C-alpha cells in the first residue's frame, strides 16, 4: 500500500472587515448599483472588532486555539458567548489584524501594485517588526509609502482602488494594465490578498515543522482565484509566486483548480508525487477569497446578528515520505466523482464515501470521523443554507442505512459520533474537508482516532461550462509502523519470502 506522511499543517485567518465592506461581492454590488443603502449602513455598524473576531469560538477552532470537542460544547449563539482571554495565536496559526495584513499584501507585491500611505506604512512597519515570523529579509520588502496626494490622484484618475484602515484611506491597489480586465485593480487586489494569506500560512508551516524555506521542494496552490492576463486568464502561477516571498529558493510548483473540491484534489496530487518518488516533499496551500467576504451579510443584517464573514482563511499542509512518526494518507482508497456517477446527493456520497471504503474492505463504522463541507452554521443557517456539515453527515448516515450497515434508529447516534462541528469560513475552497486535517492528525497522534476521511466537493456549474459536480476524498490513518499494523508488502518482498520458504523446505527434505 502506498503511504504518504502528513508531516505538518497550518491554518490562519486574516481579519479583513474593511476589505469586505468595500470589495466583498455582496456589498460591492449593492454600492455600485444602489449607493449607500440602509443595508450598507447597517452592515458597517454590525461588523466585529478584531478582539471579537479573535474571541469567536469557530475562529479559535480554525487556528487550533480550541479543541473541536470544546467547540461542540460552546453555548449558542457563539457570537453572544465569546471566549475569555482568547489569543491571537493557536496551535496551527494565527488571526492577523487587517492593518498588518495590508502590510503583508505590500510585502507580497512585486509589481508596485499596492501603495500604502507613508504614515500608515510607518505604523505597519512598527507592528510587523514585532511579528515572530517577519524576519528582516521579509520586512525589507515593505515599502516606505506614498504621499496621500499621490494615492488620491491614483484612485481618482487612474482606476486604483482605495484601501481602508479604521475608516481612513490607508493606500490603494493599482491596476496592471489600462485595458486588460484580467489585470484590473479589482482582480489584482483579490489575487494579491490570496497570495498574502498563503504566504502567512506557509511561514507558520515552516515554523511548526522546523524546516527552512530551502528545504521545500514543491508547492501546489489550490485557491479559487485565477492569475493571468487577457491572453491566458487562468495561466498561473500562484505557487511559485508564494514560494518566492517565503524564500523557498529550491521549490517549484503549480496551481490546481476545481472550485471547492480543489484542495482535496491538490492534496491527492501532491501525495502521488511524493509516493512515486518524484518529489521528496510537497506543500499544498491556499489563501482566501476577498469576493466572499460578507457574502451572506444581507441576511445577517436583516436578522440583527453580527456580520461574521469578516475573515480570509488560509492553510498549508506538508506531505513527505512515511517514516512511522506521522499520520499517513492511504492512496489505495481514493474517492472520485466520475462523469457518470450521477448528480444526486446520494450518488455523490456513494462515490466519495462508500466506494473507496468498499475498495479496501472497510465499512462506514470503520471511520471515526468524516469531514466534508465545514462551514460555520451560524453563518449559513440565517442565510437559508442550513447546517451544511450536519446535512452531509446525515446523508452519509442515510447511505449507511441503505447499504444495510446501519439501522434507521441508529442514524442520530451515527451523526453525533462520526460528525464534527463546522468551524470554517464560507470561502468556498476553505471549508471543504481540509481544515480538519490538523485536528484529525493531532487526534490520531494521541490515539483518539484510528481513521478519518477527508471529503471535498465542488460546484462546477458556476463557470457555465458544465452542470456536473466534482468531488474527491482520501483516508488518514496512523502510520502502519507506528500503529503496529501489518503493512502491505512489495513484489520483491514476496519473492524473498517465497525463496526463504523453498530453501527451508529443501533443507528439511535433504536433512
């Protein structure tokens, strides 16, 4: 059996309410079509402070500051029951304030796209100099800033987008071409923000694994953004752009796209490269999506709850060879949603859950936890989308009943024991299974879980090319050497065993 170790993982949030207020798609469209409406005014008043975002339980769970069992016990609504003494930093990463994130965007800009106002740039430099991951080489990329008059001229006369901090213009994002829509200020803002989030996650991954940037061999990026120009709109390459900023001088890489299914497909792509020996290690990572900030805020404002979609999520996962010390991915039981599988929830669940388990002789009960779409229910329920994680677990339970592996009266207990609470922001690719890798691997190391399944699903109809969906899944287990299990043997090992047996038989016959 091919096995690949999950060596490390990091998860970060960037608290960016002002990016969301101005460039999240829902408020942005409202502004350009109707102006400063009552919805916009209420939205501005219902945003969370940085301290409130840090103290929000699902955010703490995402960065590893809270165990998922504790999250499950957190009183609802969680936005009314904040965590006392919540920290910016968790086991997996951090929640970065918007001021610093704008500085990180400037650091990640190599074409003079991001301009920061000079006094603001000075403030940013001062706070970022205290950040444990921002070394001098990275900080030298932070520019001294521009005069406010230059920024005002760039926004009024040359199509730049203003950047805000605490209600004031703190800089701008310039366009990369006068006519190319793929290089408009809006697109470049989204791309640089996604890149910056990935860089932060990668820096945390390097810290937690103890690797130097030069140790990284390959990077696969799997966000939902598209980098290119009018001749090749999605040509890429985010992966190498991220590696450059983080100092991964020996790395190369490429991008993977499949909407919300992209991260799981990317992890599988990276694992197969490691398993084949093509790469000694692969980092899979992604930053967040500015357009999805405050995506459901119209419903939140109408129902007088805080506008919770104020964070850009990011993650990074390191894969390398199995040495018996880390949880592993199994590559002999990968789920896939094929063209002919069917589009019903039952068909998708069968392809991604039941079929890969059947392939290796396992049942639903052999998996301790399933992780599919892990959106925070307090975001999706008020918007009419329901509790997405629980809906997925119920579908898995229903399929187990249909296959005769579970009694109908056992469905509730199955959902309770096999499911996990949603704790990821509605950034499309960010909630889709991969956020659970960190929590799952920690639990496997502690002996709490023996097997988990990570599931990614994507809606391809959004691109207007097909009505098909996409999906992929994989299983994580303890390393067979560490768990003391019997591992698969190679054909050469089988041949050696047979030769030993024949030799022993020959000795007995001749003896």
